[in-house]
């Protein structure tokens, strides 16, 4: 069970960095996640082995787990809480939103909404049809989005 949880954490941590040349678990996890995992007690050779496994796993197995794992589905349906990175002025047609967690989302609508803020908090949830919706916590205003990265 612990091995499955560790694999799941590593898999989820790799999503924003799938394009990286050589994934490194130290860079993919937060400092708190790394400390809580116990990985800091491993030798450099053991860390290198984990990073080699992570590269192989990302290339071969991660997509299958995304589509079939109940644990991944549960985490995904719980939603994402983050902040839009920097100045925000609302949306006007296809608008991209870089989040503080490294993800980039884009509107799926031509709707308009004007609102100025810096680093506003957002929640992104997925409905039973698989459509993602981003809601501004401050105003409650929401729009359908798709993940770009």
C-alpha cells in the first residue's frame, strides 16, 4: 500500500514536468512532500535509481494509471485549488490562465467577464461529463476551462 501511495504521489508530481529532460523527484515534490515521504534518507545511488524509475514510469505507465486508477480519479474529482499567477483582468473569449502550481488553463467559451485582481484564488472542478470549471473564489464567477499544460 505504501509503495502504491508513493507511486501515486510521484506520478501526480510528474504531471507538470512531463516535458522535462530528466525528471528529478527532489524538484517535482515540495519540500514538505519530500520530507514526509522519507526519501531524504536515501543515498545518492538510491535517489538516482528512483529518478531512473520515474523517467521510465512517466514514459511508459503514467498514462495508463491516469485512465484506470480509482485513486487518481478520486483526487481529480476533488478539484484543484491554486492562484492565477500575477495580474488578472478577467476573460474575453479564449483566455489563458497560468496558475501558481505550474498548470495553464484556457477558457472554453467566448463569454466576457471583467475583474481586476493580483494572484486571485481559483478552484477548478470536474463535473460528471468530464468538463472542467474554474471558479474565482473572491467573486464566485465561473467559466468552463480546459487544461493546456
